[in-house]
C-alpha cells in the first residue's frame, strides 16, 4: 500500500470544504483540488459518514491506516 499522507497534505486539498461534510464531498473536493493518488486512497479508506471538522477527517485517516 502507498504511504499514508500526513494530515497537512490532506488538508491542503480540502481547503474551502464546508463542514459537516460527507466522505463523498471530501473526495470530490480533493479531486477538484488536484490531490495525488495517496490522498485520494486515504480518503477512500475512511468510513462513509459525516465529518464535522478537518480534525475529524485527520483522525479517521490515521485510524484507517493503522
């Protein structure tokens, strides 16, 4: 598996997202911002639910990668 991106790398592609946001919204925003494959894969791996802040996204990514 590819290296898990750090939270700063992920949040760089999620600027302007209105929270709460679904996983699909986060993926769409990241793709529109030109996120690389590592970031896309990390977001695809998180649970499909509503995220209320960038911190909750970062926590889900770190939980899904361990």
